[in-house]
């Protein structure tokens, strides 16, 4: 995922106009979402086309709006360096949520569907985040996504109807339930980037493009 210290150019930033529902951690309030870079050469063209072709084979005539769960089987969620290019991503055994979220968006687009980047803030435990911190530090990659017992996470918002979205988490391989009950891994806040600032219905909530929406209080 993107680290503010990376000063990368391979990321797109949609700044929210109004941040009336604050993100639980100030470090992620204006945080950009991640994009896989392209060398502008055959190496990345071939790698990206391989991912698209593999998805087509896995879909096998099923509903185009089904979640690309094969991403989680092909790549274990874990540390990955940034910036990362398509030709590098396909060679790795582990990818973080930023890379997997970007891949999911590209796959939905290839299927002819509209999707947006989605950012989450989730709450775990100090023990869990300490374990992840050690893993990321061992790989010498940024752990900016951890703040005490809460984490920053990236996913994908798929347009599922007129003014409606579903949230797909490719790192977990599931659709996120709009009915959140808190607890371990509970969703505290979500933001999607539609480029227009529209309101999108997700369950009983309205997610406005570019703005954090509070889902639950931090325990």
C-alpha cells in the first residue's frame, strides 16, 4: 500500500470536499488509494493480460458480478513492497490489500462493470496488530496501515444497481456485510472514491464518494 513517505507517482488521490464523519485515525483521513504501476512495456502488458485471462477462465460463464475469490487463493495476503508493477506483482507469493484491491477493480472493469476504490478502517486487538507489525518490519516494508489496535485496509466497491454498491474484500475473498456488529475485525469507517461525490446506498447506509462514513464507534 501507499506510504506518505514513499512520494510515489503511481497513486491517484481524490481529496474529500467535506470530512464530516472523521476517520478513526488522523493518519488516514486524506490517504490516497493504491494503484499497481505499469512499466509501459511488454513485461507489464503480458503480466496484466495473464491476470485478466486467468479471471476469465475462473469465471467460466458465471455471473460477471461474482467476486474474484481466486485472488485470495493465488496470492496470500501479506507484505509487498511499494511501488509495485504488474510484472512484479504476478511473480510474488504475497500481496497486500492495496495490490489486491487494485487487481479486483481491474478485473471488474475487464468484465464490463463499474467499481471504485474502497478504504476501510477496522478494529482488531493490540496482540494481532503487534504480530502484523513484526511481520511487515521483518520484510522491511512500511507498516503505516497499523495504528495501535486499528488498521487501514483497501477493498473494492462494485456498482450493483442504480445508486447502490456492494463492498468486496479481495484479501478475505468475501462481500462485506452492511450489518456490522463490531467485535474482532469490526468495520469502523469506510470511504469510496467514485470521482463525483455522489451518494451510494450500501445496505441501510449512504456512502458519499470521497468522504469517510462512520460505521461504528471504536471500542
